[in-house]
């Protein structure tokens, strides 16, 4: 029984071992990012990379198995080949990370809130580097974004941001009320103008009718 438990412990430890320790400085970045890169497939702007992402994820999984096998003493696997694989995968990892960075900047330029939300919550963006840009964009487009993920984290961490968020909502409401009041004034003005035009038209018609009647009377008097 003890042997069974010992075996189960070894299996569970293997399954939950995060990453191979060999060349961890290079491997950890790749292995920790692979799930994040995999999720980019659902972002419409990354649909063109779907096959590349799937192939990349597959190669990372295969390489990770190699790393564990080497750690477990498998002499049939060349350590140099494993390192070369990591280097190639590292280049791909950097490519996708740069793509996320570029897409984030594009979302700011085009005010694409859906892309903005996907990029800041991808886990691949240097969010601390862009914290000011992220917060500024949120407060300009708060009605288009959900306060979840990174945005909520920032709001939870900083009471000043929460105060600013509250003021922003109040300002938005006041601005909206002013806009509605302006629309009401415009509509009232248009209505008064329309009524004035209608009265002037009616007066012109009345005068025209009187002129016609006077003319008819004059013409009738000539025949008598």
C-alpha cells in the first residue's frame, strides 16, 4: 500500500511540476507564456496566426516533455538539441509578445476597445510600462469597457482611481443631462419656429383670400 502511495506521489509531483529546471532561464518564459499565446486564437485580429499558434503550442508541449525526460535521466535525448529547440521557441515567443504590443498601440490609435481589452488582459503586455495609457484610455471609454481583469486590479489598488472613476461617472451623467437639456431647447426652438411659420402662412392665406374676394366683388360690380 505504501508503495502505491509513493508511486502516486511521484506521478502527482511530475504532473504538477511547473517546468523543467534544465535551462530554466530560457524555458520558464516559454512555458509560462504558452497558454497565454494559445488564447490569442480567439482574438479576431490574430485569426491569421491561428495555424502558427497551434503549431507553436504543439512544439512547446513536445519540448517540455523532452526537458522532463532529460531531468529524469533519459540519455537518448540530446541536451544540445533541447537547448536549440528552446532558442527557436524563444524567438517565436518574442514574436507573439511584440505582436501583442503592436496590437495594443493600434487599439489606442483606432480607439478599438475590444482589442484594447483583449491585449491588456492577455498576460503578454508589459502593463506596468503602459499603466498611464491604460488608465487614460479606460476613463475616456469607460462606457465601452468592463471593469474586470487588469482594470479592476488597478481600481482596487488605488483609491484615487476609484475616486476618479466616481467623479468620471458623475461628470458623464452631468454631461449627458446637459446634452439632453440642449436637445430639448433645440426642439422647443424648432417647434416655436415651426408654429411661427405656420401662423405667418395662415395670415398670408387669409390676406390672399380677402384680396380674391375684393377682386371678385369689383369684377361683379362691373357687370351690374
